[in-house]
């Protein structure tokens, strides 16, 4: 009996179109957004309702003719730095306040081909610069779990929209933690795929050697469904590689698995305790092993990351000179964006002879080698996602404190490994995420491990 029930439930989960039409699903979400988003500020733009209804009906027709794609029935929102034709891709900045996407990013094209319904554009830290969601030119996003708190950033609206139940999935971008960090604070699943596994064509860069687009969802299975659609080689992104997500594998719990644990500096010890407890639960139930890994360079991550980001961001923003798109960035952007432009222009001055940038590249190489070595001994590395709990919106914190939110997420961007955050528990009602890191292009294995953890609770 229980088995039949689970089977029915999981088949319903796989295709909400069975349970609810696309139109009903859309209307449910539109009502909820209208009622609750004034408080949360997850959306910067909702698409025209009539257009949405028309599109939902077309998808329902396809479902009834059994010719619908993998995402039919699903309602999806997109971070404001990923081009969607005709929508306002402002990067939450005054600079691009009136800019409308002139084409679809490759990930959007793939979503549309699979009949995903794009409902709107989500809020974020301006140009993806931030860790709290407070740097948007259009107001901060509030954490749906506790409205006084930040959501984390920079994909603040995408994390909040899933957490608040405003849509099925969202897309975010992750340069140093911007998917995993808000996923952790908002109690949802957030995936940063391996660098090069998902096309960046159509993403407005923060730092092109680190950026990666990825999904947010309520559970691992849903995140995998969206990742499967956007994953793989794209001729428009020369560094993208071919690869696949094997959805069938994800339900299988790995038999022999060794988890690596690393001693990072965690500001709030209670967070490490929650993650340790989860690891122990899994070890007991699945008879997995745990190995301690010593790493020499992991505590230099923030110092290594920022010079790279400043330089790449400075270079990437030179096109925002007020002639082709929107306004001149120096005249219209907020403090954090200006700090990075100024920093980037300083670091790249001829008189420094590339000194800071080259040093960062060296450490990046060293830490990549450390991780490559570690993955010869362990299948995955599990650490907390964020080293501290989220602060209250508006609370004054220093730049260093803000940057330190990403201490534990940055390594996977520097190395190009895949990494995700899943909810591991709560401290005084505030969600705490656990990060699972796997070697490059081991995204299916990472999802499989995450799903095994999900099955524990
Ligand atoms: N918080 C980090 C930064 O501000 C990460 C941003 C991101 O991943 N987009 O650079």
C-alpha cells in the first residue's frame, strides 16, 4: 500500500500537468505573487498576464496531445542578468533600468524548447555584486522564512521566489556563491554546475572565468530536472563542454562512498554541528566512510577571488559607457559596483605589472591542484554552505564581513568543480545549508549524493 502511494506521489511530482493544468498552476502562482510579493520583493518584472495565459493554454494543448516537452506544466522565473527576449534585463541596476533583452540566452532557448513557462524576472544584487540581496537598485529582497532577514545573494529573488512558493523553479548565476548562499538562507536547493557544463551565452558577466548559471528548486529531483534541460555543449559558448545529467541515476543511493571533510574557519560553530550531524546520520544509515582532508590554501579564498573578480568585472563593464546600452555605469551604479570598477582599474594599471592578478591566478592553480588531489581519495567534500547566519536587512556590516559570507562557496568557482546547497537543518528557525562538492563534471553523482541526504529526513 505504502509502495503504491509513494509511486503515485512520485509520478505526480514528475509531471504536475497530471495533477494541475499549466494554466491552473500559473494562476495559483500569480495569485500568490500578487498577495505576497509586495513584502518579499522577489520579482522585478512579471510578464503580461494575457500573454502568460495564452502560452499556458498552448502548453496544455500540447500536453493533451502528448507532444509536450520535459518542462511542460512548470512555471519558471529568471534572474535579471540572463537575457530573455523582450523582458527587462536590468541586472537590478539603474544602468540598465530600461534595457530589454534582444535575444534569448541559450539556457532560455532550451527551457522554451522544452515548454517551460517563464513567468518573470527576479531581483538580485546589482550586476550580481553582493552576498545579501541588499545591493539591488530596486530595494532588497526579504527572506520569506523571516522577513527581517536578508535572503543572501546575489540571486536573492530567485532563491526567495522558490522559498515563498511563487513558482516551480528559478535560474540564478553563481560566481562566488550567488546560488548556493541564498539557497542556504532561504531553505531551498541551489546548484552551481561544473564550470563549462551550462552555456553562459546570454548571461551578463560578473566574472567570466567564474560565472555559472544554475537552478533553484524545492528539492533535488526538481533541481535535476531543470539542470538536465540546460546542461551540455552549446555552440555559442566556446568553453562549454558536452555532458549529460543522468536522471535515472539520481534516485540510487551510492553503496561505497567516502565523504571528505575539510577544516574551514566557521564563524558560527552551530552551523558546523548541524552539518556534522547530517554526515553522521548518512554514515550510519548507508555505511559510508568519512576522511579528513587537510588543505593549505582554502583560507585564502576570499583574498584570491576578489582581485580576479575586480579585474574581470572592470573589463566586462567597459561596454556600459552610455552609448550602446542604458547609462554610463560610473554615473548610475551603486557603491559596491563602483568599488569593483575602481579596484579593477587600479589593479590593472601598468605600474603594478599584473602583480596582484598574477598572484591570484597562482593561488587559484594551487587550490585547484589541492582539490584534484583530494578527489583521488574521496567522492565528495561536504562542508557548510555559509559560515554564519544571515544578518538583518539594513544592519551595518563591514565590506570584509560581507565578503566573508562566501568563504566556503568560492573554492568551487575557482576550481570549476560542481557544488550544491541543500537544507540541513535550522538554528532558531533560520535555515542552514550544507554544501556538497564533487569533481568537475561529476554533477550527476553530486545530485545522487544530495538526494541520498534528502531521503534521510
Ligand atoms: N558575493 C560574491 C560577490 O559579490 C559572489 C557573487 C556571485 O556569485 N555572483 O562577488
